[in-house]
C-alpha cells in the first residue's frame, strides 16, 4: 500500500487555472463521456445499485456527502444521478493527463493540510449557480476499510452556503481492489434524507465540526443498515411499506428527526 501524501509542494497559484475553469464553465463532454464509458463496468463488474436517489433535490444548490473508500466512489455516486456532480478532489490528482479529465469534468482541487480558501470559493460559486457539489466528509480516503472521522470542512461549506446536504453511504467500495483476485464486491449506494442547516456567517471550527458530525452520523447509520441487512433486505423493507416514499424513514430512526438543524 502506497503511503498517503498530504502535502502538495506546488504553490497555491499553480491551481488557479483549474479553479478558474470550473468557476466559469460547467462540466463538458468529458463528464458525459466518462459516465457512458464507466457506467457499464461499474454496473456489471461491481453490481453497483443505488437506493433512494429521489432524495437528491432535482434543482437548487446541493452538497452530496458520501463516505470515501475508493477512487471509484466518484463514479459510483455520479452514475446514478441525472444532475452533474462537481467533486472537490485532492490536488495531488491534478497532474497530466488526469488533470484534463478532472477539470473538464467539473472537478476542482483542494490542497489538503492547507487553509485552501480557493477550494471553498469554487464550491460557493458552483452552489451559487444552483449546482451540486460532492464533498467527502472524511476529507480523504479511508484505507482501513472502516469509516473514518469527519473533518470540519464539510460543516463549514454547509453552514456558510445554506445548501441542502444529502448524506450518502457507499457500501462495498472498500473492496474494489479485490477484483484483481477475481473477487467481485457488490457496491450499494444509499442516499439519505437531505439536511438543511441554518445559514451561519463565519462559523467557528467547533460549530463546523458539529455540523460535519451531524451529517456523518447519518452516513454511519445508512452504512450500518446496509451492512447488517444487505441490499436485498433493505429493498424488501421498502417494498413492504412503499407509502413511506423513501428509504430513510426505514433505514434511519434517530432519537430526533429534523428537517432543519439550527446552531
């Protein structure tokens, strides 16, 4: 296993061109081409299926917040949504020729371990025009095959933007590398009920961490139920009670259910 590199030695202004492109242009043919080429393999090889995609609002600013095990998570999530997902991705990925694919596909860099205001500016620009931003609550891939710890960045983006946040559990992607051993994991993507936080200007780190934890707690619950009941069990429960309209009332039963979470 290669060690993670958390510091990108390149100067901040090196990434200005990528931010500028994403701020001024929407994803182009590269996004659509990648989706067409990768949907088949994700569907057939990894048997990827989604539950609860109706939970993602059809319009307006939205943040989708999945857990993160694999570089394939981008595709597992985006392939099931009609809307284009623009991901915040670690800056180390932005090297030729991958940088062309990423930037033309609407992905923008974040310099992990740095106070990267440019990444947040780009995210606010996308949300400001009613777009959909993908942001991993853990801040990076979990290499332990266990859910990690949320970072405050997600909470900050949610609180300052006021955008709806959709928690997403991606189950099974921790084993995508097993395909090399002719083992084919089943990947399930479960979308939860949107959370809308009261908008806060300049929230402190503690509040941002709290908001991130609120979202990731939903992710954990979704992940746990898919782990214990399996995809078939979850779908059977939904079929038995179709009037409930979506999986989250079935999957998530927190002590208090809130449409709006205030500070």
